[in-house]
């Protein structure tokens, strides 16, 4: 597994070619690590890229042109080896192209480019998906970065907070034990105090919180004194907040998504999946998000 380093006077980033996964954000000024270290006792990943699906599929498969294709949660890109296609002093681009193996489970020729750019204390993560096939391509893509919370061992996670760029209560889509959204119930209501939400111990007891329909585009983690230390900003229409239920894991995830899991009553085809993306032949899809170390 080849590791690449991108750094400036303030931050050092480490990125693995496997999954093109960001695995470390180290602050040279404070000596603080901000990105989860992938300790398998809690969760073996740090910031996987979710492609060509986000979340779980009903019956762990999808239907396209009358054929059922098996697919694991979050797709396959996070476990594949990318190669470096471009590098500059402050950026590095990783590329993945469809293979015979991917075409057996996902019948679309594609190129996926992931570019990391480091500017001062901000990391931009840019995605480019290219349809190399002869048919319209259907896909989802998302981020899953995990940040230390608490930052210090003497702190408690319950004393930390999320803050949002919107102050109104959020409608939250619920997930069942199979990782599917629940359609039999009304969306839950996530109430904040002036856009600030305490990270209580039971916040993730029912798995991830999914916030759809462009309800927020900027989420920060706050220390106990309510000062921000990490901010994730994005244009994605939905995002997830997650930490493993019942594990007291010392991290939380802020996850911009273009797509999500199936609903528990979904019986449609790939083309009909909610929040899926459609890409015409020879066209490209471009999106990005930023991580700022405050």
C-alpha cells in the first residue's frame, strides 16, 4: 500500500493509493492529529470514498436492465488501488478506471478522479466521474471522513458539539437495522439550540443521521468551550452524521453525499433510486467539498 504525503507550513496530509483514502491530517502548529487513525477496535477506516454507491442496497443488490447485480455497502472504490495521475506542489490527483472485475458487478465503464488540494489550513477534495461507456451511467458518490472527538483523552465526547449553518430544526431520515431508510415512519426532528447540537451518548443509537434536501451545507465540530476545530463545507444535497452505536468510539463522521441507501420498501431499478445521479455518454460529473482545520 503506497502512501503519499502532501504538506505545507501548517498541515501534513497522508493519502493511501488504496481507495485514494485520506488517512491523516496533522497540525504542525499544535501537534494535533485531526483525522481518525483507523483503529480497527472501533472502525478500520479514516475517510473512505463511497462509489459507485452510498450506503446499503435492499437485499444487497440492485436491478439494471432486468439483471440483479450484487453490491456491498458503499460500493467497491474504497477497496481498490488507484494510481497517481497528476501531482503539483500543493495537490495530488488519484485515478481509478473500471476493470473486468468491476464490470461484472457494475456494468459501466468509468474513470474516477479524486484530487486533494492543500491551501493554508484548508483541504479541498474534488471528485470527477467520467462515463466511458456507451450507455447512460447511474451512480452515487460520497465522503466519509472521521474526526477525533474528543480531541484530548481527558475530555468527554458528550461535552462536544456540532454546529450548522442553519438554525432551524432538521428533518432526519431514519435507518433500520439493515441500513435502509424507514418509510413507515415520519422523519425525525433534530432540534438545535441556535444551530448547535450537543453530541450526546445516544445520538447515534439508531445508526447514522441522514439530513436530506439541502437543509445545511456547512457543519463544524466544536470543543467543550464551543470553539470550532474542524469544518466541513459542501454543496451536496444531503449528508450523514455517524459514530458507531454503542462503542463509545472517539470519533464522529461528517459525510457529504450525492446519493444514499435504499428505502426498506424500494423495489425499483437502478435508474429509479432516490438521490442517484445520471451521467450521459462521454460526459463528466464534478463535485467537491472542503475540510478546514480552524
